C-alpha cells in the first residue's frame, strides 16, 4: 500500500543486521526493551540449533526516536551478529590482500570449513539458483543473505508495528499448530495464551506438543529436519481494511505475499483455507446474524478467517503458514558441485536447526503486523499517533452507526460529523 515501508540489510555472518522502518507516525512510544521481547521469542523453541546459543539478539535504535517517542522520520535499527568475530576474515568487506587470501587458504587447509569456498549446493536451498543467477562460483555469496538469519531484522521491524497496533487496540499473537504431521486438537487446547507462549513449542495443546517433541527427536536422531504449521491471529481489526477494487489493494493478497516471503514458508491459508475445497458452500460461508446494539456485526463462524473480498469483516484475522523442513541436513542429501557440475555424495553442511516452527510463527507475526499496520495507516492516516488514533476512533464510530452515507438523507437531516475521519479514508 505504501504508507509503511521497511527494508532489511545484512548477511548471516556479517558484522550486523539492519532494518529501516519508514512511515510510522510521530509520538509513538518505542524503546529497545519493547523490541527485545519479540527478538527473544524468535530465538526460543524446541529444536533450535547452536547459533541461538551464540547470539543474544538486541536491536539498537539508531535513528527516528527521541526520548522514547518516534519522530515521524525513518527508524533505523541495528542488530549485532556476535558470531561475526569468528568470521571476520571470511566475511570481511574490504578487498582481500594477497596475505589475506593466503590466510584463508591456510585456514581451509587446516580444516576450518568456513574458510573454504562452498560449491556443493544444498537441495531445497537457494544455493544453485542464486549462484547461477548472479554468476557466483562460491555459494557463500548466496547463503549468507538467503539465510533465515535475515528474519531477525524483520522481527525487530515487526515489534515497531506491534507498538503502533497496540496503541490502536489491535493485538497479534501466534502459536504452533502442527509439527511433523502432528496437529493440535482444538478440544485439547487447554493452555492459556501465556501458558502456550511459555511452553517448549509455543503450543496450546499439551498432548500434541509431547508428540511433536517426539517427532523432532526422531528427526534429530536420523540427522534430518521436520516442518509444520504456525497460526497467526489478529484481534481488534475494524471492518474495512483492504479493498476489492484492485488486486494490489486486497489485504488477503498482501498478507499471502508477506507470509510467503518468509524463507521457509511454502504455503499460506486463511481461516479454513484448503479445507474449504472439501466442503460444500453451506458448510463454508459464515452466516451473518446482524448487528449488535453496540454496532458490531455478528458472524456465526469465522471460516473465512476475518477476510471477505480482500477486506476485513470484523472477525479475528486468522493466517497460517506452512513451514517446510529446513534444507540443511546433518546427514546431507546427494547433490552436485556448482563449479564442475559433477555429482557429489553429500551436500554442504555447517550447522542447522531441526525444527523452527515456533520461531517461524514469531516471524509470521512480524510480517502480518507490518502488513496490517500499513493497511491501517492507508485507511485512516495520521502524522502523529494521536491523530491516527482519533481518525480510527471516528471511523469505527461511523461503521458502528451503520451504512448511512450511501442512502439519501432525510429532508433537513444534517451530515453526521463523526463520519469524517480526517486524512485517509475510502469516502
């Protein structure tokens, strides 16, 4: 939509990651501690690998905030890679001198794997396609940026979006819905949100989580990896975010692209998702029971996941992402050499997680929040958080009052001043 933009930078083993968030209203309360909470959540979860023991992710606010409040200018966040100290020569920015190059060769000859060029491409990773696209002979140039380490910067940006949405009464959370073919049972989801968040897999179903952990342990013992599904839920959205008018204004399309952009996600669904294809229409569509006295609209179910026609309908937004098994295996698959083209018995391996579904859910939250925040700002606008909050309040009041503006006014009736929403708006 263009009201809110963000851009990440950095490599997996480079000096640091960075992200610029542009378009946030002024006056929003934002601290490094608020961002740290989500960064910490991304690093947790049963099945994570050794990298999480090295890194202690913390975002430094370098611009766009003064005295704990946003300025309306671009926000720059930087996150140091603690593992950089082990990769300074391999990932140095300056050109290699003859002595530098000789040092790398000596390191590789002594068995330091990270110093050697990577040519054995990994099935399922960006290695082959990326190297051929950009003309690289060392896959290191691809895997450093294609790595999901980049999502650390996305989560930091998502925490900024969370701060904005919280000021507007909009709440986002996620949970692990499936791992290795073991799915939660809604009737057994007895944990509260806080209890689920504190559990090893961020799962609301204790019995399912035990079985999920078993699948992860089986994969670890086999030198393999395992995928799953995360679910993101957004509460408090007003009716009317997004549009059916053009493809690029549909909120569902934007969310699908945002969630699918996560490196490990291979499928996105809303509400019932693909299950709708196995039912008849009378079992799918959410019956509308009418409007409550407070102006909110009632649906008997939420099979659509809070979106109809690309527009929010007042029900909770429900988005799920399908997480493929990680491409880097402790027992690598057969592959081929990038330079010679010859088959090799084993693809490249450095280190890997076994399962990242809980962490992927946190990344999914970030991408959903950034997308929703963009659509909220496009809808109601506002240069300051107070103006944005006031515009949204008046828009909600108009929605609660009913669709009156399109109908002919009664003779002598005055226009309702609450129907004006200031900057932004569709009418």
